C-alpha cells in the first residue's frame, strides 16, 4: 500500500474515530440532576464546542483532498458534522441521566462554524 493510499485511509478514519470518541463520551450516564454551577456548565458547553470543532476540521481535511471547490467541501464537512450533532443528542435521550437538547446542537453548530473559520484562516490562508 502506497503512502498516499495510507494517508487517504487515515484521513477518512480519523473523523470516524473522533465520532466514536464523541459517542463514547455521550454514552456516559449523567447524574440526572440539575443546578450546576456556572463553571461546570461552562466546562461542559466548551467541551461541545471543542468536540465539533475537531470533528469538522477532520472531515474538511478529508474532503478538501477530493473536492476541488473548497466551498463544497466546507458545506459537506459542516453538514456531516451537524447531522452527527443531531444524532448525538438523539442518542443522549436514551442514556440514563442525560437529555438531548436542541440548545446543545446549537452550541455544537457554533463549534462547527468556529472549526471552519479556524481551518480557513490558519491553514488555507497560510499557504502561499
């Protein structure tokens, strides 16, 4: 197997593996309670942003190799990440002590948008 083919497989499986990490974290039972303090809420919502920022960067890194138009690659990477955010919240409806929230999908979408902006300004814009 050539190095190029290995890199193709790696670029494809990294977002799949990262999706598995998100699924694993979402499958952890919650305590079922509310009334969290500000810092705990900030930590949890920041984790949503980080998870989906990484996911969309991994997907975009894969798609930009095969799609000439970066805009199409952006929408494809962002769309897949957003669909996964909805599926992840749906999955949490069936996990003890967790709940699926549309507000978390909105936060995930913020991470997706931030990831695309970060990728654009720090990776694509840097290239000569």
